[in-house]
């Protein structure tokens, strides 16, 4: 008895949803957009000594965004010229990115900068799902640790 009751309710509910779906279609030409909103972010940066402004190689770069659940620590380090570059193709960010520069040799103090993106920063997008791309260039100055300042 209970099984028959559930089958009838399921049939009625499915029929109701079908009718509502057709009644919502209307007579206007619908605009179909498929996919996921996306944007391309190019981050270019340089890590320098705070006093001498000389480039610092082999600094680990950590890129995070708490609001967008992003944490990237995968093999991003500065090159011999102290530069790093990272590109993301992802859902548009709703918060800021925090770029952390960390010296694994402990010669420099860890420091970070905040990078924000506005929709007006993007170029080449469709204006709908694809925001386009943007590039942010940053410099992170690091201070030496006390043991190295002596």
C-alpha cells in the first residue's frame, strides 16, 4: 500500500513539474548560454631586497584567496632575476588574492601583498560568461632577517 502511494505521488509530482516547465517557456526567444563563467588572470611579479632593491632568486610564492577557496603552492618560485609568473583560467574571483613571498633559507622575512581584481580590469571578454583576461604586475620587497643584518 505504501509503495503504491509513493508511486502515485511520484507520478503526480513529475507531471506537475513537467507542466510548470512548459508553462514557463513563454513565447519569447530564449537566450541560451552554456558553460561556466571564466576569466584569465596573469600574475607577474618580482621579489627584491628591501634595502638594496636587488632581485632575490628561489623565493617560494604562495597564492591564496580565502573567499574563493584558492591555495596554490605548487612549484612557484622566483627565477634568477627574482621574477615569477602564474596564470589562472578559472571562475571569476570575488575576493582579493594574497601573494606570499617566503624564503625557505630564512635569510629574508616572509611578507605578502594583496591584489584585487575589478571587472573593469578585464579586456577581450564577451561581456557575459567570459570576462576576458587581465594582468597584474607586483613587486614584493623583503627585509633581511636579524641574523643576516649583523
